[in-house]
């Protein structure tokens, strides 16, 4: 009984601190989009919803990809959690993008790419996904030639 009361007191006394640290809620129409970073193929837009993917700690971001967008086989040092907000998102596991082996996820679909597991993705319609995970976020392409940041700008 005393431990329950102590825990309740701790939660009540720390709740103002938690409320101050909470990011402001946002509706979809107020999300600020920008161009995706150079390590992703051109044409996508990104919005960081919470946290900072470049730093230690949890983050949430959204990626808006056009129809027929593809991300070659890659992996991350931490697990990646993806929820489909809209569109048709395909994800597969392996060392090379193989559209015959991917799984088609639609609105509300969810997938996990465990840390260091090679995976790839593509769209068949304009698609928005929400990605969350533990930062710092990094991407390593299986084939270095697939890394868009290694290609000269046009």
C-alpha cells in the first residue's frame, strides 16, 4: 500500500515536468514538410513530428513519397517502425530490391525492420508513412552505388 501511494505521489509530482516536455499536438494540415535528406532518392518530402532523428532518443517522422518511388536495399543501426498513413507501401527483406518478394501494406498497415536487417521499399501510389525509432537515425545501403548522397548533383 505504501509503495502504491509513493508511486502515485511520484507520478503526480512529475506530471508538470512531463507536460512541459510534451511537443505541441498537431493536425495533419499543419505539418511542416520539406525536401527529404540527400541519403534518400529525390522526390520525397519529410516532416519531423517529434524528437530529432539526428540525435540520441526517440523520434517520429513522416515521409511523403510519389508514385513509383523506391528505396534500394539498406539497413539501420536501430530498429525502424513504419505505419502507413495513406497510399500503397511495399516492403521487403533482403540484399536487393525484389518486387516479387515484398509485402503490400495499405493505410493503417505496419511493419518493423529490425536493426541491421537489410530491407527495401517502394510505392505504387503517392504514399505517406510514419516512421519512428531510436536515434540517431542512419541508413547504410547494401550496394554503395545505390546511395543517392554519393551521386553527383545534376
